[in-house]
């Protein structure tokens, strides 16, 4: 029998893994298993339990993701190569999915919109003006890193959806590269390498529309690069991750200042200023100067369109029971606001918007408060804290989003892979007398 101290320290990592399994199942194979009002609460509860259990597991655990001196080039990249090869094995299935979903505005306006953005850029036109090509008016809402990188597959005459897969593969390689730094044994390394693959599998089976109709793999790849930056000393990699995420979906806009604060307190003013300066240059160079300056109101117009689009989903995109289809799929808390709150639809939507803002800001504020009050006895490495704070912030951000599309909430689960990467198996120590 394992010593008492070993069983005690194994409890929280075990609970973390159990919460991850529940989180993944409630998103995929058991989605909506408890109905449209209880299932979203269970999914949110699983994500919150995962974050809490991981916090307890990582407390007092030494930081173990730094590169080891003297590690060979093969040793640094062998797991990354294995990860990329695993993803390459999915190529035939991914090709079939792409062929299954031809690009058509009738099924999704995501890729047709990106094509218009690119054509406007290539023709020297103003990118952020009203799109009228689809038979309805569509305000451009995509930030540059949601469409600008597609210049690459466009120039190669390739289907745009392959770009997301490439970027995700880069993210998995960085994930596996950080795994290699821990010098895991074969069992631990194989298990952790397979964790992000486990999240991909439901997408290749039942949730093919996420890969066929969206570009979510691109955004997930961005966040993998961001988290790789958290565990790196490179200000360039850190800034690249922040710019990619802030200029795709700015879900982490409230978390980013806290991250810079952590760098400032634990690595010094110079490190924090370098990252902040590079991020500022990236945002100015990729968005503000070339695009936003052409129409300073375009950003606010895009945000206003999100509200109108959400109201349209609540009013028009109904299932067979006459209920909003996207709200009643077992993800996100919007269905509870739709069903239980009184008043007009717009009133209920606005209450949800306020809840969304409070949850997004509040999740970071609580972490900042706890960090500040316990800063001398937190017993948690600041890089682990940054990752857990990001997981918590995005969990609540997407739980309260007005239209809980499944492709958006997928990011919450993929972040769990990085947290699991940080966990170490407890060493067996003699029981106390």
C-alpha cells in the first residue's frame, strides 16, 4: 500500500484528471445529457472543479518546465516530432471533413467573409466597411489575425481551413517541446502527449462541423503559442502569443494586464516593459495603423453587430420546439437567462451581457486580490498561476457568452491539456511517524 503522504498528494492530481474527463465528456459524448438547463451548469462546474483541483495539486510543486542544461537537440524535440506525427495521422480524416463541407454562405459565412476581407486588402479597398455580398448586411467584426494569415493559403490556392490545422500543429509541437523539458518517462510522456489528441477525437467523429465550418483550430493554435510563451523567457514568443490572441478574439483582454503584472513582480520591470512594448508595436502595426485608422468607429460598430447577431439567434434560429437552437445544446448559461428571466428578449439578453462582463472582470479581480493578499505565502509558481488564471477567466467568459457556439467553448477544454502537462506524479515518501 502506498504511504499516507503519497496517497494524500495524489488526491488532487487524480481529481484534476477526473474533472478533465468529465469536462470533455460533457462537451462531446455526453453533451446535453441532463437537459438544456442542467447540462451547462454541470459543464461549468466541471471546468471550475478542474481549475480548483489543479490549483491544489500545483501548490508547492516546484516549477518543472524549464529547459535542462545539456539536453541534446533530439531530447528537446523528440516529443514534439511525435506530436506532429500523431496529428499527421489525422490528415485523411480531416481531408474528408473539409470535402464534406464545401464553402458556401448558406451554411456558414465565416470563410466567405474572410475571402471578402482578403479581396478588399489585395485591391487596396477599405477592409472594414459593410459587407453586402450575401443578400444581407454584415458588419465586419473579425480582427486582423482572424483573416490576415489566410493570405498564405490564398496565395498557394489551398483551402483556407488547412491553415488552422497548420497553426494548431505548431501549437502542439510547442506543447510537446515543453513536455520534453520535463524529461518524462515513456508512460508519463505518452499520456500527456495524448491529452490534446483526446480532445481532437470527438471533432473527427461527431462534431465534424467545428472543423468543417469554422476556423477554430487556428484560434486554439494561437492560445497554445500563448501558453508556450508563459513557460518561456523569450519576450518575443510571449508578445507573439499575446498579439495573436488579442487580435483574433480579445477574450483575454482582462487577463493580459494581470499577466504583465506577474512578469513585472517576478522577473523585473525590464522584462515586463519589453513584452508590453512588443505587444503595443504588434497591435499598432497589424491593426490600428493599417485598418482602424481608416475608420475609428469600425471597432465599436463591429461590437454593436455582435449584439444584433445574438438577438437574431435568440429570435430566429429556432429548433423544432421553437427554442433558440444554439442556446439549447447543453453548453453555456444563455438558455437559463432565456427561459427564467422575465421581460422582452432584448432585456434578457442585456442582463446576460452584464453578467458576462461582471464574470469576465470579476474572475480576474478575484485572482488579483487573492494573489496580492497571499503574495508572500501563495506557494504557487507565478507561471502556473498565470495559466490557471487564464483557464478560469476563459471558463467564465464563455460560460456567460450570449450565443454559446460549441466551437467557442472548445478552447476551454484545450487549455486543460496545458494544465495537465504541469502536473507531476507525486514521489513516494516515507509516512510520518
